[in-house]
């Protein structure tokens, strides 16, 4: 696989409901942060705990990749829409957020360094 295929494969692994909770623990840089829709950051272990304790993930999929750009040979930015159906603290959600992610190559392996998720439902027509 080339670098782009490897990163897209990682994103698809993230979108797997069975792997989502532990994804960042296994695939992130040590200083990784996930910025939640509230604007509050959470690290990989915190994300795993949140998904395990508070979220029942029914479905997730990468709906569309809007931007994929090599910022350097070791840094990639990817912006995508994530279809996500889940229950958070008893409240059902069927979201289509836009997600910004930054990957870094560390010891020749691609790792997720940063991810920020928007709220609710993105208007996909605005990306055309």
C-alpha cells in the first residue's frame, strides 16, 4: 500500500464500531488529541474510556473524503465526513459530522496526531 492508501485504511479502521474505542490507543502519537464538538480536548485513553462507558456505537462510515493533502513527506491532513449512528448517555444520535485529521509518520509508521469533529449534520452540497 502507498501512504495515501495506508492512511485511508486507518480511517476506515477508526470508523469500525468494533475498533473505534481502542483505535487511538493503538494508532495515535503520544501527544494525540481529539477535539470533541464541545471544543474540549480528550487524549487517546480518555477517548477509549468515553466510548466504552458513555457511547453505544451502532454504525460508522467514512462517507466522503473532502481533502487529502500531504503537508510534508511525514505529515498529512485529511478532512472527511463521518456517518455515525450512536447513543450517547441514553440519547440517540444519527450524525454526519465533518472531521479534520492530521497524521504524522513516526518511525516509518503513520499515526493519527490530531482529530477534530464538528457537531451534527454537515451539508455535503457545500463541499462540491
